[in-house]
């Protein structure tokens, strides 16, 4: 018995794809026993038994579904007894990454072959962006990054439109960074980044511009003029504030010295000593109580009111406002 498959010992495939692990054989004339074909997963631990996936014995195919890797397994040929015991796996997943062993036995002959399968994820569509102001004469860097994908990932920048890659540009295939140390108008254009690994590739594009730097002299002059105007406004504000503060005491002094003409005259007090003296000086006048206005007279030692009639009596009226008779 001799296995004649000549495929690679290590197979790399993308997740979601299908694969065929080759295992063709040629029995010798002396191999007259019953044909037995087995596909199994080799345990990385040599002290553990290999896991049987599928077998073919006495014209019958058996799939050992107790193992997760048995899903999607089948023989490539409809009749494996015709010399082709190759294995096909549909809809690959990372769980299918393993070392597989094909064993063909027909007594007294037996032979086997191992194939390593590596299931990888393709790179996702990378994101391209630029860092820096894209100013002429300054450094600018382009970046490219895939969020998903099995390692190792490799990044490669190239100029799609606008001419060849700048001679001053340096790129890092691991980080995906392209650095242009001295940007110029001739470097503007469309740049393409391609992210690749062993099972796939994806691209992104970015438009690199070349902006003229601003006039530094104009910026400096504008800054100086703006600063001077701000200082002048601040000084004017301080002067106005000081003038207001200096006028306030003088105004308060004038207000305190001002005599209000419309203020009412002070009310007279009740009869005091001065009133008593006035009464002594004018014994014939009798004063009535403040707040009342009455007519009275004094004649021959007697006081007469308007209710009494006294001949020869001249009425005297008391004015409550001034506090004496008028």
C-alpha cells in the first residue's frame, strides 16, 4: 500500500471557504485484505489518543458525529475504494484548524499521511486617514489599518493617480504608515493602501492634498494690532471707571447741602414757657388749646365766649397754626 498524494503538507484557507485534503493511494498486488480508510485529528498531546472523524469500511461510510469537527465532512469521491480517499470540508471555521491524518489499510499493506489545515480570517476593509495639516513644506503621514484579519497582516501603499511614489516617502508594512518628510504640490494625488494576509486582501484610498501655508507676516501683524486694540479698550474702560468714582463724593456732598424748598414747616410744639410769658404780657387774651380755633375775649376781669354776649368786648381769634391769638 502506498499513498500517492503530492499536495502541500500545510494548507491555509479563509474562513467560510471549503477545502480538499488530498489522500490518493495505490495498493500493491499482495494487499488482498479488506479495505479500511480512516480520517482523524492528531492530538497535539502525544499522550492522548487521536480523534476519529470519518471512516470507510466494507463499502460503508461512517461519520463520527460526536466530534465538532465532523460537521461538513465527506469523501471527495463517491466511491473511496477506487483509489481516492481525499477529504472535503465545507464552510470552514477557525475550529477546523488542526492536523489531519489519512490512514489507508488493506492487509497486509498500510500507509498514512498528515496534513495541517490553518483556517484564517481575511482582512477587513482597512481605514485610511491622514495626519498633519497637508501643508507644503511640512511632514505628512498616511495611515492604513484593518480592524479584523488573521495575522500576520501586511500593508502596502502605492500611488494610484498623480505619478510615482515620492522618493522622500518611507512606509512601514507592519503598521501601515506612509511618511512624507517634505510635502510638496507634486506629491498631491490619490494613494491606495492594500492590507493582505495569506488568505485575502482588501484596499482603501485617500486623496492627499497640498495646502499652501498661511502668510506668517500677516498673522503676526494681525495679532499685534488686535492686542493693541484690546489694550486701548481696557485703558478707556479704566479711565471711565475712575471718572465715575471721582464724581461720586462731590455729588453726595452737594446733595447733603441742598435745602429742599418744598419741605413742610415744622409743627409747633404745645404751649411752653414762652407761651406762658406771652399770656402774662397780654392778660386780656386767653389762648385756646392747640388744634382748636375759637373766638374769646377778656373784659373787666371776665372771659366771654361767642355763646355769651358781652357789650364792649372785641372778639379775639386763636390761630392753631401759629399758636397765638390774631
